[in-house]
C-alpha cells in the first residue's frame, strides 16, 4: 500500500495567514494526488485534483504543488470559512489511501 | 446537479451484516464509477471500494473478505454489504462518485450515514 504521511496533524493560524500543509507519499505517485476539505459533521469536499488543478468553484486562494513525492497544499490568505480539516488522497495505486488529516484551527 | 444519499440501518449487532444503499440523482449511474468511504468517529478516512459501470469492483484488501458492492441500474442505486461486523466497523459511511477514470478523486459525496455496531 502507498502510505500518505500528512503534516502537521493540526495547526493554529489567524485570518489572513498563509497556511501550508504537506503530504509525503511512500513511493512515486506522479501527480495522482487530491486534496479535500471537511467541516465538522459534513462530508469531505474536493478542492484540488491531480496535485494542482483547482476544482470548479473553489476560490483561488487554495493551491497545490508537487516536488517529487512531496505535495504541498497552500491557503494564501486564510478566511474564517477555511477553518476545517484537510485530507490528501492518492490514486496512483489501489488501495486508494488518504493522509491522516490536518486540522486548521483559529489562533 | 449530481446528488447522492446514503440510507440504511443506523445500528447493527456484532457479527451481523451491514447493508447500505446509495441513491443517485441527477445522472445515470451507468455513466460513472462509484465508491464507498468510511470514517470512524474522530478519525480519518478509509477507502472501502469502488464499482464500475461494467459491474466490476475493486476493494480495499483490509476488507475484501467481508465486503460486496453492487449496482441496481433500474433504481439508479449502488449498495454496500459488510459482513461479520465488529465495533471497529462503527463509522460514518459515505458514498461518492468517481468522475474520472477507473480510479481518481471523489466528487461529489453523499452526506454520510453513521452506523454503530453494538449489541
């Protein structure tokens, strides 16, 4: 199985801050990496697919990038509605696997 | 607009079978791939499996011996069966569309349904 190591597991930030989350794959997954946002009591919502493609309707303050097996998810200017948990997910191989999640909290 | 809705019992006894249905509206299930994902309370996401328009399936090896996913084209639904459940199967179960190729991203998701395994 491909392991997705996501860090940090949680972070505190203020509105307007630039926030970055990383996911490291245990082997090469090319660009087969997606990012989701999940708010309490709600289903995850796709934000970015194929490492850096913004899903339709998702604000441009969200972005994703790749360097080898390391993937970075960035919120350029944190907004109040962005406080949530974020997950990465690889689809290079079965079984599809998720990172452990990063909870973004208000400082 | 594609919408998914999970349904099924919220309480299942240990050793029994968990059965859930996902009803899809806004698109024919014959046009896409579909999946199930679960999330234990307070924990992360675990992929259960996917079903394809041909009816073929792919399952998480950790659950393969106990899981079956099927489709009912006439009802525009797909279903999950998980046998011999234990407390470790207590989770919110989500159904979702896989809009890309044979494997990819999940979008959209159903709202999820909590299934508790307890006697």
